[in-house]
C-alpha cells in the first residue's frame, strides 16, 4: 500500500512546493516593483507572505537568486512563444502574425517582471546577467531567421533582417512601459493590433496578410450580449 501511495504523495508535495515558490516570487515582484530591489529585504518578503524567512530559503538561497528568477521570466515567456510559433506548419507571414500575438501577450503578462529587469539588471550577478542575455540573443537570432525566411519566400520586403528583428523586439518589449491592464483595448485585441503592425513593418505582401479583425474597446465588449447556449 505504501508503494501505491508514494507516487501521488510525491505529486502533491511537488504541487505544494511549486505553489509556495510562486507565492514567494509574486510577493517579491510586488515589493521589488514598488520599493526597488535594494530597499527590499528577504525579511520584508517573508512579512508580506506572513511567514518566516526559512520559508523563503526552502526555495531560494538568496535575494539575488530571487531577482534572477524574476528578471528571467519575461524573456523566458517570449522565447517559449517563439519556439511554439516556429513549430507551426505555416508560411513566414502566418508565423510572424502568430508570434506578434503571443510575443505581445508574453510581454504584457510579465509587465512588472520586465520593469524590474529594466531597473535592476545592474544588481544581477554576472552569471545570471549572462544567462538572461543569452536567452535574449537566442530570441533575436530566431526572429532574424524567421524574417530572412520571409524575404527568401518573397513575403517580406526588408533590407536588413537583423535590424528589423531588433526593431520588432524593441517595439514590443517597450509596451511594458505604456500598457495599462484597464486601458482602452483588452489584451487580446491589443495583441492583434500590434501583430498587424509587425506585418506592416516588414512590408508583408497583401495576399499573405490575414484579414483584419475590428478591435473592440472594453466598453463595446462589455455591451455585447451574452451568447446563449
């Protein structure tokens, strides 16, 4: 009986450990974002959680490790979006359109993580900064390769795929500065609009561009009657 129960028990323990780790990260994100990394201690993170510091040390060995985890999350989400799109069986235009939606969503769902990285990268340990920088370069290289594929197929008209990739990455990444969760456009509609902007930037040919869908403001979406089943 003990052997039968061991696997489920290990699964539950893993889930609990993951939940505790995520709670710690969430509390640190709020404090680093509001107070800054240097003005936040692990004691204050523990206080925010209503626990003692050993609770945090069970998942992170130091405040710098916690910072590195937070700073890596934005680019990790973007890279995950990129890898998912590259696995799709679509032409370059279809892949770039979908990447736009997923990339924008990844950035804006990690808004505070990216803001913390922008402000606190100077406080990262050298090895952590290198790891995150390598992830960013990986994303840029894969985006460049996608754009070059589109140029070869005649779908994109750009002279410098590398420069275009950096411009696209900069435009989308900078959205963390101006985006407001309760703003005029809901996130899915904003992601759709920005995706079309990316296609415009690379001069995607009209025949290959998906038909536009009208963006809905939050007010219009709220007035739409519920669908009956």
